[in-house]
């Protein structure tokens, strides 16, 4: 070996010895300040290394530091922005000479990161120093810009991990905490695919995540880049297969599938409690997704909510105070019953029939303040309570806690209609309104489904304009006001034969019994039935009820107390043609036989209004028809109107007057 060769080998040996021995011979205090200054320059934040610090050059450039702290921005408190128990960074030495950065190891152990949002400002934007700040305002404000030259390095990653990280986020009103964050990154080159795998715990909910990015350089420099994501957890699972389009701003588009096991639990996790109930559980959606920081759009989507399925397009605007959902959906079967307030099934022990009063339980409209919405829904069949509607077009709008539902068209029970329902939860007391027009519908089917009323047959319609306010069903029924009208043709009132009632009125009054014309097998046919009503403070009033048939004319008037669930109503039927040949032996044309309906909704009594019959007798109308003397009888003997009516009917039937002793007994009882 030549002397030159020996000299070069010796020189290399000396350099290696010095390189290996130097970190051990030089105390850490000699380069601690230089490392802190370099980190501060890179982050534009004070960085302190409070724990042990070690440094080596061979076989790789390596720094290990304990108790590392990164200061917060001014105005965000004295607590550090980030801290970590240990940080290990190792870079391969030889590739540095060719301009490549190959990170052999980058490990953060037990890092704690505190993120704070204050309006449009935050403490996690690491802006450059003012003298070095780019001229573009979007960059100085901290916005992320994808542009050529944004990643001007050649690098690769070996062992890159975060172990047991904790991240908190706060905006002054809300706080979110992520714990147990473990993450590993695989990156052969900035031009090769990146793989990220990890898991974390958010507010007690475990989540796993996987991400595959086509190219780190492509992402930073605004090139189109493939992106695949997978999220798994107890509350939600999601998969996305798509891309990041070319451009300055961050956006994604592709195909997404998501499944939520419980919307209620997810809403509670997000800080919003939904009204109690068994629904709003599973939600599945799949379709083409476009995401930008201000909007999410789902096209050609299939959606499942609980037992309902649908297809359509949805868009969510994220730029406002609340998510704003818009779109169109087709739902073959739209059953809203599971989402309505539960009907009170309790009974009232104080009432003989067991009819329960209106519930005092509060109706919770908090869900209307979670999102805004403008959604058009078409449905082959819509179910509301017991009402079934076909071929409906519904426009649902929610704005700042106020919901309006417009059924612009629908078919039901052989007819058509339109309706508008408003529920306003903005104020202390909720308010509601209903405007509806129903035409050419089957009265029996509709009224049975809508109100459990199965006593009217015919074809017709009704118009309603209603208002109510309050926070419980009881409040609403006691505050209800509005107007309405109805009209039906070629039908029947089931349960009473009014013509038969007129024919048998004499015997009914004499026996004080309900005519046989009242019963399940009886009915009164009509050619038309119409009327109008007004409601004030839960009190409904009708004064123009009119039923017409070839033999009868029936007018009526009365009221319904919706709050107390009672009614008091009088029908005034009279014959407009002779009833002879139909079971009667007397021409009753023009005679009015009032019928009174009164009582609680579940126990309505139906009978002849004897008080009105008596008044008719005293004016002579009925007396003349029966051939009675209504002059007042014996002036020396006090005779009640009931006795006068009874005796007159007996006389008309050829039974004569009762004897004086009977009259005296009756006088004693009266």
C-alpha cells in the first residue's frame, strides 16, 4: 500500500472517530440553543427543549429530545400550543449530499395539541414571519393553496409514527377531545402513493381510519390526485373512492358509501340531543359525492332512513351558521307516523268513559333548529296518522327553526287536494298553521281515517284555515282558531233515519224512549249537505248546516268545545213532502222535530230535543198539525208544558186524558 493510500485511510479513520466521538464529547448545552432556534425559525413559534437532548451524526443524523414544547400564539393564553414527552428524528446522512431528504425515523410520543378557533382566526396556522410572508392575501390569512412549487423537496419516510396523541379543539363555546391517537405513515417518495393508517377515540367513541393518496407532491402542487378513504366505528362507517381534482383549493369527488347505526347517538355525539323516540336510528346513503370546504353534494344517491328508502340528489351548504340541505328525493312509501309526537294513550279515571284529556307533555321542536332545508319529495304513498295520500308532491322547508310543508298536489280517497302545514319553533311558544283544500273525496273513508268518524257517506270536499300556538297538545287544542266549510253530495248520514224519526215522534215522546229510527242499521239519504264553521279559542261554532233530500230539509247549529272534548249540537229536520205510504198514517209535512247531540266525544247522546218540541207546541205549530188545543187548558189547574204535550199526544192517539188523581200525582212529582 502506498504512502498516499495509507494517509487517506488514516484521514478517513480520524474523521470517523471525530464524527462518532464529537456528540459524546460536546455537551448538549452547546447545541441545544441552535436546535431551538432552527425549530423556531421553521415554525415561527418559540420552541423549547426542556428534557434530555442527544445528537449523533453516524450512521445517520439523529436527534432525540424529551419534553418538547411549542408555544401558543399571543392572545391564546399561557398554555403551550403543543407538547410531547419525546421526539425522535433521524435522517439518512449520505442522501443529503445529493439533495435528497430520507427521513429514517420520525416519532412523536404522547403529544398533546391544543387547537383553538376564534371566529375566522385560529392558533394552528403557522404563518411565516412578516418579512418573509408571501404577497397573496389568502396565504397570509392561513388558507391552504395548492400550487406548483409548493413542495420543492425530494424526500421519503421510513418509520413515521404518532403514539398516543391527544388533540383538543375549542371555539370558546364548544370543546372536542381526541385521545389515544395512533397513526403510521408510509411514504417511499413524494411522487409515490402515501398510506396513512390509524385509530383514535373521540368523546368515548373509537374510530379507525385508512387513507391512500396518489402522490404527496401532486396533492401539494395542485395536480389531480387519487384518494381512497375508509372510516370505521361504532356510530358510523364510510368508504370513499375518488380523487382530488386539479386546482388551488382542496376538493374531492368520487363515490361514497356510508352507514350510520344511530342518528340519535351521532347527533348526541355532535352536541345536539334529538327529541326522544324510537326512530331516527339507522341511516345509509350511497352515491356520487362532491366535497368543497363550503358544500357537499350527493348525486344519484340511494338513501335509507329507518324503514324508508329513496333516491335522489342532496346538497349541503356548510357556509352558514347551520348546515343548509337542499335537493330532490323520491320515496315510494313515506310514512311520517313514527316521527310524529306520540298520542297520549292514558285514560282519565275521573271520567266514566275513560276519555283522556289532551296531553300536557311538551312538543319538542329543537330538531328544527339543527339544520335549514329546502327539499322536494315525491311519493307514491304518504301516511299521516291513519290518512293515506297517493301521488304526493311535498316541498319541505326549514329556516331558523320554522318548518313549512307544502303538499302542492296529492290524491286521497278518490279525490284531490293541496295543503300547507307550518310549525314555528322560533319563539318561546311554538305556533302552527294548517291550510287545506280537499275536493271530490270519499267522505266515509277520509273522515274515518282523519277523525275516526264513520257516520257520513258521500262525495265532496272541505276547506280549512287553522291557527294554534302552545307547547303541548292541550295548549294547541285550547288555542285553536280559524274557519272552514264543507260540502258533500249524494250520500247518507249513518245511524239515524230522520224520516222515520218524524213519523214515530208521537210514540217516542209519549214513551220517553229513543225512536227505533236511531241505530246501526239506520241511515238518512241526502242529495246535498253543506255548512261552514268558525273556531275561536278552541270553541268551534256552526250556524248554517243544511241537508237536502227529496223528502227532508235539515238545518242545524251548535258548538264543539275542542279543549274539553264535548259537543252540543241541534239538528232541525222537517218533511218537505208527504211521508204517507212510508209507514206513517198522517201528513207530517212542515213539522220540525229537533234532534240534539251532546256529551263528551266518546259518549255522545242522541235524542229528540223535547224542550224545542214543547216550544213548538206552545206556538201552535205542532199542536195544529196534531189537532190539539194549545189555548192553555183549565185556568184553575196548573199544567206543565210536558203534561200538555203528553196529554195532547194521547188525545191525538184516541187514548183520552188521564184522570184527576193521575194529574195530581204528576203535579206532586213536578
